[in-house]
C-alpha cells in the first residue's frame, strides 16, 4: 500500500485549512456590490395569504427591494419538485402539490418563505423584513401523519385528497399473509421512528450573482451536489439554461443529506440578483435551519414477523405511514420506499415480505433523506422486532439472528435487493467478542450492587450504498442516473489534478481520492489535487450522499486512472524503446521490468506535453476522463453492541460500552473510516437518546433552538470500540462498500435494545429521554 | 439585534445616572442571557450599561465564615476561588457546573440572580444559604427577593452590587440537567447551619421559579440524612411540565436530587 496509498492511515490534507480557520464557505464569499437578503417567513403553520404589503419596508434605511411570490410567479420561475416518481398500488402517480419558492396563495408550515428583502446589511434587511405586513387568514392545522389521512382533516394540497401522496407496496402480500397464518409464533410491534433535525455545523447559505453583461448567473451554495443543483434549477425551475448558470459549492460544513436538495432560497437569491441588479447573499440562522432544513425520519409502522417452530422467520409484514411534511422535497418519495422497504430483509433469509407505505402531507417542514435515509428506519424496525421476538420466544438475541442469517451469496431478497457479498456471522462474532458478551451477567450483577440497572443490546444491520445503477433506479422512478464522473489531468511537470463529481463536505475526499493516485503511480500525495464542487471546472457529477463517493466516485477515478496509466506506459515504452507490456510503475518511476531502465514520472509527463518524441500518431497531453455506472448497490453490514447502565431513580442512561464491527469491504483510509463510524454512531445515539423535533398542535416548532433540541455532546458518548472485517464488494474495481451512514443506521436499535433489556420493559420509544426511561422502568415493576 | 448604545460605567453611581438618562436602558453584566435575547430581537434596549468594569462590584472576600461576592464576579471566579471553597465548597461546585467554559468566563452571579431564570442554578444557592442581596439602595433577604418567573424585588435602575452570606456547616447542590439546555431540570441546594437550621431550595422544577421545600427542611432538621427524606412526599401540583419533563417526573427528581445533595454535603 505504501505510506500514502490505499489502506494507509494518512492524516487529512484538508484539516490544516479547517482547523486553522482558513476554510472558505459560502458565507465567506464576498463580491463587489454584494447585498444581503432576509426572508419573510410564515409565522403560521397553515394560512391563506390575503395580501403582502411591503410599502413601508421598501422605504426603510438601506433597503434595495422587497420581492414577493406574485413577482416570482410572474417571472416564470417554476415549482420545486420531487425528482423520484412513485406510483401507488392502484397505478396512479404520486400526488405532488405545488411548492412555490415564495408562497403567494397559501403557506403550509411555519417558516414557509413569503418574501425576500434585499438591503445593504443583514441588520437593515431584518428590520425591513419585520415591517413587511402580510395579511394571513389562518387555516386549520394537522401535524400528525396518521391523523392527517383520516377523514375530515385539514387539507394541504388540492392535488392530494386526504393528504395522501401515495399508497405504495412492495413484496408478495398473499405469500406473506399465508406465512403469518401458518406461523408457530407471530411477533407484533408498533415502531415509531422519531423526526430529526439534521444540524450540520454550517447552516445553509446562498450567494446569487447575476451578470447582466453576459446574461449569466453564478450561485455559491451549500450543496452536496452542485451539478444536480444546476441541472434542476435549469431544467425545472427555469432559473437559467445550464450554460448560463455556474453553481459552486465551496467548502461545505456538513450536510448529512440536508444539503442534497435544492431549496427555495438559492433560487430566490439568483432571481433576486437579476431583479435588483446586485449580488444577493443569504445565510440561514440556526432557528431558520431548525424551521426549514429538510427533516429526517418520522415513520410510524406496524410490524408482524412470523416464525416457524424452529425460530426461522417465514414472513414479515410491515405497514408504514411516513410524514413528508408540507411539500415533497427533492428525493422525499424515494426515502420511505426504495431506500427503506427494499432493506426490510435485513441480514436474514426471509422468504416472504410485504410492505405497504403511505406518505402524507402535514403542516410541518419537508422531510427528506437524513444520514442513512430509509435504511435506519428499516434497521430500527427489524432489529427492534428481532429483539422483541427473541424475548417472546425465550431465545438469546444472538441465536435468533444466527438461525436466520443469510449464508450464501449472491442472495436475492423478496424486496428487489440482490446482496452480493457478506459474512454476517463474522461481524456478530467479532462484536460479541469485543463486547465480552459472555461476561455480561457478571457485570450486570456488579452494577445491581451499585443500584444500577445494566442492559445489553445488539443490532445487525445491512444497508444499500453506492447508489446506484442508473438503469435500475430509472426503472424504479428516479429522475436522474446515479453514475459518477472523473477526470485525471497530469500536468506537464507530473503533478496531478483529479476532477470529480463527488463533493466533499466533511468526508475527506481531498485525502482519500489522492491516495488512489499515490497508490497507482507512487507519486507523493502532496502532488495530487482534488478538484470538486464547481460546475465550471467539473463537467458533470451526481454528488455525495448515500455513501456513494467511495464505491461510485472513486470507481470513476479508477477508470480514468486506468486510461492515464495505459497512455503513460505507452509514452515510457517509447522513450525507453521497450515493450509497453514490460513497463511497471513504482515509486514515481516508469520502469522496464527486469532491467535498470526507468523514466521518472515527471519526465514522462513532460514528454507528453513537449510532444517532441511521442509514439507515432499519439495525441499530445495526458488527460483522461471516465464515467462509471455501478453494476449493483453495495451492501455494507455489521453488528453493533451497546451496553448501558440506567439509573432507576432518574431514568438517566449511561452508555458504558459501544462496539461496532463493520464490513465495509476494502478500506482506503482506516482513520477516515473510523471517523465516519464515530460520527455516525454519535448521530445514532443522538436519535436514540436525545434528539426529537416537536411541533405543538398549532404547528409551532417547539424545538427551534439548542435550548430544546438536544444534540449529543462528548459527555453523552462513550469511547467507541470499532473494528472492521472485509468481504470485498465484487461489483466495483476497488472492492469498496461505503461507510458514511452505517454508524447512524446500526446504532439506534442497539441502544434501545440495551435500555429495554436493562429496565425489563420493551415499551419504549426514541428518544429514550430520562423521563421516558424512568416511567418505563417504573411501569415494569 | 436592534441598534443600541453601549456605555461602560465606571462606578455604581455612574451606571445609575446613565440608566436614568437613557430611554429604554438595560444593565448588562456577562451578557450571557441578555445578548442572546437581543440577538433574537426579543429585547431592544436603547442603551446598554455595562457593569463589569465597576471595581466595587468585583471579587470575593471571605472573612471567617462571612462571605461577600461582588455582583460582577464571574461563575468561573466563584468556581475556582480557594478561600471560598474552604468555607462553602457547595457554591463553587454549583458555579462550576453552570453552562460551559465560555459562559462561566462571562456570566456573573449578579446577572444570574437579577434574571431569576426558573431553571438557573444560583437562585437555589442564594435561597438555601439565606443570603442577602446587596443593592445600591438596600439589602434584600433572599426570601423576599425572588418573586416569580424572571421576577425579582429589584426596582427600576436598582443594581445588585454584592451577595453576602454566612457559610453554613454543611451544604451541597445536586442538579439534574436538562438534556438539551443543560440548565437545571431539577436542582436542589441543601444547607445546614451550626444551630441546626436547615434550608432546602429547589430550582428548575417550580412553576413559579425557585422555592423552599419546607417539608424536607423539617425532616432534615430532625434527622440530617438522605433516609430522612424517604417519607417526604413532593407535591407535583406547583411543578413545571414541559417538553422535557412533566410535573410528576420533576417531583421525583426533586426528591432524588435532595437525597443526593444531603449525601454529598
Ligand atoms: C449556553 C448557555 C448556557 C447556560 N447554562 C446555564 C446553566 O446551566 N445554569 C445557569 O444558572 N445559567 C446558565 N446560563 C445563564 C448564565 O449563567 C448567565 O450568565 C446568567 O443567567 C446571567 O448572567 P449575566 O452576567 O450573563 O447577565 P446578563 O445577561 O448581562 O444580564 C441578565 C439580566 O440581569 C440584569 N442584570 C445584570 N446584572 C445586574 C446587576 N448587577 N443588577 C441588576 N440587574 C442586573 C440585566 O439587565 C439583564 O436583564 C447559561 C447561558 C448560556 C448562554
């Protein structure tokens, strides 16, 4: 591997910049003449807009203009869309209501944007925003998805009667019902998956710059996928054609999914820049982020899991209601369907599965993908059900899982996915050993002596990453292909630029992508630059989410490197009058195998550009591009074990150990992978113990600041024990599976299984706050 | 934040004059409560009169068992004052568990008490220690000072200059923190004097702010031990219910924290 190649624990190149405050984020961008925007937002969860009166605001100091929803409509800017078509089981297409970038008729959640104020300073814009008088007629509100689909509830969109967006199913209902009817045991549970706020450290921001001279727009924005942003803004929102719109996502401080989507603000800033003739910058404050960043999760499901007499699962039936909020966000429809129900087989060989999913409009913020996106919901549902079943059947949770593991690959599940490789027992054994599972009884007894209730729980997760084969997702309704692109440019002095359509917002691509090159050519990591996040530099790309940058983005780099390598070898062979097939590349030199002849890498590169002495017919230069479309999803899997102590007097849970045994296939940089797992587990623990978005009945967001929204902090977390095993992914050149979401997917059920074990009461919902745990522990007595 | 005029007062008198000259003035001390409120545009003082640079409001003096803490003393100074720790470690412990290091290096005891947040820590100490709140006009007994949620006996333009108390024989503070804000969801300060008098003050839990738990005081005066509290029932009627904890759970926490405080004292 070399000290900087594949598998090396290289320190992150980008950290110097981040740790010394030299990162350049959207809000750091400043251009001449730039002005500041503040949005006027709805204070009501549901209301008709009778009138927007900006006359007083327009006269206030520093105000350049105030623009509203009627104006943006008149200028032909389109509706925001959901880009994944789902059909209901009756064959009808999903019922998408109109989402205007600035509402002009109806507001549907607190925070819905109504107007934009552009002024010389943020403070003046805020003052003026307060002076915009919006006359609302309040309408009745519904925030609970299960209630919203009942008869007689407030209606959000005329397109969607009873607020039902689609009623979709997957799997074989008849076979599943039959399995349940003939089962030796059926475990039934209701599972709540709590609504979360994504909370990236950097809030969203947008800087729209219209250049009237060239009739050209530039948009700096906090995006995980600037090319998709440009595509959608051009093709659907009618902002500008692609050749007249440059989107730049500079340093981005975390996304967790929330920065995949194209939100109203970037569209409105671009449009407002043209309307006002000045560059317009908007930066969200934290309360706006709580109100308007797409939330995650919010499912309620009922589950029936059927077992035969030898405790083998013979059927699984799931009915899920997913709250999508007030509008359908960009990928919202895919999350509770193809990213969720297709994973309901978990690590288990289940012959019959049926899932029904209803998605629902409510007067809450839009809900879309959040770290894990659908897969945490599937894993939590399955692993809580398995734990419950083990308790009901009186078998150990490990044994119940072992009996049901899939053991031969490839494995076709009844819900589309075809698992390519895995060894679930290996992770289970590794985790149980690391956690000293067998020593638990003694630890529990010792804790009991101290008055503490100790519990242990496990979770065996699987996820589908590396999204995704374009043809496959196309057939399932995706509006885009999910390949990735790369270009490798070898400069005349041998330094290398790698252009990628993946986008790094915390993942460390500037290091790991460079490691691929260092590994291939033996050049120093420092001579390799990764270029990303700018539609003027990188031609096209699909961006970063779904743990796809390694499996898909790096695979594209590998393809481009193959082409560079082939040409470099041709040039070197020509220079050394050797046979091309005898050339090997090592330590920054191209050598003739078995001889002492060599050409340094830089000299070969120079030869490519001087072009004085190239093989006849060869084009000068050394630059190659590639598109890579994956052949399948990848299937990271693993086993997480959590051990807790609950203080029965207060209900406070302390995590005493947390073990993660993951199979990510091959690993490029173990340190970065560990960082991803640590962060993912922290978010999973956040979901399980602390985090929850709450609206009151009138649709006001109660958790609109960190005073009420509990984020995990260092002292909430133990030191994680992480390890990896490896069944390489057979479907991509690097054998990579992806590691970005596993921690958030696998951890919540392990934690809740441990707490319910400790208190002897299985009825507990996330987040397991001290109050809830205390009450559940007392109810168990 | 709305526009405001900043003043740095050089003395208590200077601060009062500036306040009286201002339209809608506010004193600012550590600013850890006031500034966030202003940033959210929930407060809009025309003038901010900074009290932190007034010499007579600074510092901690310990004379035998008699303690004086200047109102502009930061939480961190209280947490780390060796002389104070020697006579009343409980208040140092309390101060050391307020917020985070940034907050503790800016926030002050005077600001905390003047603000009387129902979930703040200091009011419990002040009440349980039977402290005196010294202002530029008078001395106010703790029992008369805290009058309701964010309400105190302070009059317009009145300034807290110091807190004084006699160190108790035994005292301790135990706080169960709100998982989100880390303010007290229930915090109990217990103090026992040489003469046997016991005071128990509860913060974070009361619907009307900090209060004394008289049943616990009586039980502990009779028998200073955690077990003495076993038979005391905490009435949930006047306790807070919110997103994080309902009144019944808070009642439980008050009892548990009280027991732990007595054990720690
Ligand atoms: C992140 C965070 C976490 C926190 N956590 C906790 C916690 O766990 N526990 C806790 O108890 N507190 C907590 N606080 C509050 C903190 O302790 C504040 O410092 C304190 O409540 C107010 O003190 P201050 O000096 O900052 O007052 P300021 O914010 O300056 O003033 C508060 C109010 O008091 C008035 N005032 C200030 N000084 C005087 C005076 N001498 N005389 C008369 N009126 C005066 C002001 O006019 C204002 O109305 C937290 C604050 C933050 C920001």
